[in-house]
């Protein structure tokens, strides 16, 4: 029986998958696509999967946390997170964490992250020894991502165990193994490691320089990145490379708009490679001369977003292609007019989020989940809305602590009218943990700081950071 | 010695052999997210697997059980890992193991765990299996010439065990079958730059340029040879720019394009810019309209002509 290619984890950079796409029904797809993004159907589809996944997914049991991530984060993207019992989800996810008995165990070579499923998790034996610990980098990434999505405060988990033991997984060439018992090492797991450190706000879990060197060695002669050095450039590999470099701070935000050159990566070649991945049918391909596939609208689209080049693509053509992959009863398929699956549905949603489809939450491109989830809400205090120029937060740049006050910086694009901006921010703030005290808009260039309602005092550092770009500063306790 | 087929799908609970084992059910925990509606065969097999794994029983029947579990769940890295643990003490015939993997690969040729397992086996068998391995990968590529896993494995075999001698010919053959196969172009680059038999990129450049230019002229709309050509001059753009053979190739199709576009140029648009780079961006805006924004952006980035 031809089984579906297994998803190791969220960043499932498998290539074209076999026949036998799992689906809850065998109804054949409609002949002509809808002309709009059918949000309600997608919500219903994902709600169903969140409650129960059909047996077709049993071959992916080992990646339960990944499947859970797709459903929960997918619902968040669709602005339907209210369907999810956040506390229950958080508790369930936390139950997958591998715990060492003592700090000494952290150097025994095992990885004390999260298991991907109960299949790889066993209660300790009579001596309290967990001989079967199989913490997995990708599962850990998914676990943390789910926890952030449901608003769980990551500061309360045992991050030290994760980070210290994660170093056991890094190889001499800078790459990462996903499991301590050994498995393939490639860019996917470098990405997971970087994302884990980023979410935990602690880079002690990896040697960034070595990881960077490994990533660079994966850049192909044509500008894209392969999954390992020497391999063909690939959309998923390129995403892992660029997103990791961005998370680690080796490439700055919105590189292309700033006329900045990267000394690290051959950016013009990379950009040209990415641009060429949009095929004649409007969709994105993962490699040259291959068919367009829904998910590469994310993998490659997100790279362009990170670089600041997303505006250069043909969005109309892309949208048209993606709609041919939209299934009548919810979800997205890999290719046009096929049956949907969880993975391509999720990346269909992220692709539409990048296209700024109304009704979807904005995306944090380098983490592959919503901006809101990526934001560190524990640092955000109570909020007062004032008369401001409001914009959508794109993503969290940095958190700076100054005594008891923490500043959250977001980079924001300016939208059209004051009224629409205001309503967007109202919606955004509703989702935030109460506690934000004040809002500011700082304009780059000639305008001075606009102090709206709260005074934070001058801070040269703040000015430096935001020079040249408008941004939203949220001040918290 | 493992039987060639598992127990015919007979429920384990009905088999005498497993009578002494209490299957260990999965504890999904309270309020599981996205629970899966497992089929009975799957659930039962994994329950027995959990029991054996927990007990760390490394026996022939454990080996057979992993086979059964792998058939149902080839992505389960725990099962593969345990199979490796069992293979060692049983002194199993690793050549047979290669055959086993091969059979699973028929319907799972894009499964990471399978390929990793294969690598593990090959590492233990060494250069003796090199030829067989390269041959096997060829047969998988003959079904899907772009299978990323197969290519990855092939590159690993070459680097770990050698066998480079015929690789350039193999690339040649694949490109003759499909000049649009980017995987084959990539492999060609891999061989040209890394094969201990070929002398490296600089030594190979002249002949590779000839080959690539031919490919371009045959199919100028094929992205691969253009990228490859650029790649041949990776750290030496000067030489690329000064190579007359290449500039004539680049300008030849361009001139034809240009003539055609000029003929189609509407009278109320700006005349073609004398600066070649700017003119080309201008043409591409129209001819490659999907990337119009990109070409405009690139035009604006061009250094202003003196």
C-alpha cells in the first residue's frame, strides 16, 4: 500500500509525495475553483481534525505534536483560536516533556526536549530511569510553538534542561541531529534549534557561529540552499537557511529595502533564484523545472518576506493558483484539484496570510506561525488605547529590559486609513495579555517621537533602533 | 532468520508466540489534541511493540515485530532505532537487511528514516556494497529522476565509499534523457567540483562551458544550464564577463528577443534605452510580466551610466 510520505516535523521538506493522500472523504473535487478564500470551511475542517484525525494519519503518529501544531496554529491563523481549550492544550503538550532526574544527567548525551508522541515516550522504569527518552528537536519546536500560540508563559518551563542538553545534538560541522540516538542531520534541524533558542530567548543551546558556517556551506551555485552541502537547491532548504540566519541575527530585517548587502549570503543570487520559483501557473515550485505545489508559496514566499522582497512577486497569479488547490469542503491540496491534507492546508493558510487575506492573522515568517503567537506576551502589560496611528505588528524584533520596564518593539507597515488601522489594532490588542500601559508611534526621518498618552523619556538606544522606519512601541511592566 | 513476509496480518493476540507478552496500550493522556482514529491492526501492533521496547527484548521475534510495525508506520523513528538495536546482537545478515529496506522503499522512497537506516547498514558493510548501492540508487532514480532522498544518499555513498569514476557519465546520461532535470545538473556540479578524478572546477571549466553552452542553445528557455554556467564561475565573475564565447551566447538569443520586442514596441512607450542592462530590464518587464515588479526594482538598482 502506498503510504503517504512521513512528515518528520513541521518543516516537512519532503518533496513531491506519493499517491494516497489522506483525506476524510473520497468525494471528488469540484470542477471549478471558488474565487475566494473559504475561511468558514477551513475552520470547520480544522476543528474536525483538532477533535479527531482520520486513520489515514496513523502513519504519522510519531509526529503527533506536529499534527497538533498544524491544527492549533492553523485555527489561530484563521482567527478561530476560540475553538481551542488553551489550558487543556498546554497541559497536554507539557506532558510530552522529557525530564532529567538531576542536572548531571544533562551531560549524558540525551536530549531533554519534547517527545513527538506517546509512541516514543515511556514512563521511567522501577529505578526511575528513563531509558527510552527520545526528545526530538522538531517535536520540541512544535511544542514550544503550540505553547506560545495558546499564550502559555514559556518562562515557567524548564528551559535549562532543553538548552543544555540540546548542545549534545549539534555536530562538529555545525549541523544538528534531531535525536540523541542518531538520525539524519540537515538544515531542517538547524532551523528547529534556532527557532527553539529564539523562542526561549536563550542562545546557549547552540553554537551559532558553527551553525551559520554549516548553513552557508549549503548555498548552491544557483543561489538557493540545499538541505545539506552539495544537494540541489530546494524551497524548504532555502527557508530553513534564511529563517535560521534571520533568527540568529546574521541577516538583518528587510535587507533588500535598505540597500544593505549581506556579507554572509549571496543575496542577489538568492533573490533571483527565489523569484524564478514562481512558475507560469502562478504557483511556486520547490526546485527548478518542477511542478508548482501549494506549500512552496510559504517556503519560498516566506524567504522573500524575510528579505523584504515579497512585494516583488505576482500576488494575483499566486492567489489564482492557490485557489485551484482549495478544496470545496475545506483545506488545501498539494496540487490543483486534488484532495486536501493537513500539511498543505496549513501552508495554504500561511500563504494566504502572507498575501494579507482579510480574516487571517498576520504571519511571523521566520517562525512559521502567527505574529501574535511569536510575540512575547508575558512582557506586555495593560493597554490603553489612545488616538494613534495604528498598524499591524509584523514581528517581534527584540526585547529590551530596562529595570522593571520592558519594551517590545514591532516593525509595522503603514496601512491606508486611520479608521481601518484603529480597528485592526483593537482586534490585535484584544488578543494580547492585558497589561500594556502605553502606545507610541515613532516615525523615522524627520518626525520626532510622538508621545501619545504616556511619557517614556528619551532613550538614545530606542531612537537608534527605529531610525528610518515607523514602528510601534508597546511599553509594559 | 526473518521470514520473508510477516505473519500474514494475523492479529498478534491470536498468535501462540506472543502469548507471554502483555501489550502496552498507548496512554494518550487527558484531553489529547488531534487524536487519531487508529485502525485495530495498527493499534495492536504498536501496543505489542511498546511492550517489547520497554522490556528491551532483543530477540528474533522482536525483529519480526519491528518489520510489521515498519510496514504500518515507516516514519516511526523509534521502531527503526530499536530494529538497529536488535540487529546487532542477533548478528543479522545485513545484506538481507538491504533487501528488506529495498522492499519497503518501493512504496516509501521518500522516507527519511528508511534512508537513514540504509546508510547505517551500508556503513557497516563498507566498500564491498558500493557498486550495489550505486546501482540501487540508479534504479530508484530511473523511476523518479528527481528523488531528493536518493540523490542525498548517492552523494553520501560517493563521499564515504567512492565510486566517482562513472558519475559524470551518469549525469550525462540523465541529461540526455531530460535536459530539464535540475537534479542531474546539480549532480554534475557536485562531480565536477568534488571528484578526485577530475581535477576540480578550474580544470574542468573549459569543457563544462562548452557542454553548457550547447545545452543553452538547444533550449534557451531552460533555467538549469544558465544557472550552471554562472556556477562554473562561482568565485570568478571577471572571467565570466570576459569570456567571448559566453557573451555571444547571452547576446544571441537576446538580440533576437530584442528585435522581436522592438517590432512589437508600441509607439507611445519610451524608446529602448541605449544602456544595455537598463534596456534588458525594460524588455523583461514586458516579456516576463509575472516578474515585472522585480525587473523594475532591478532596473532601479542599476548603477547610473556615466
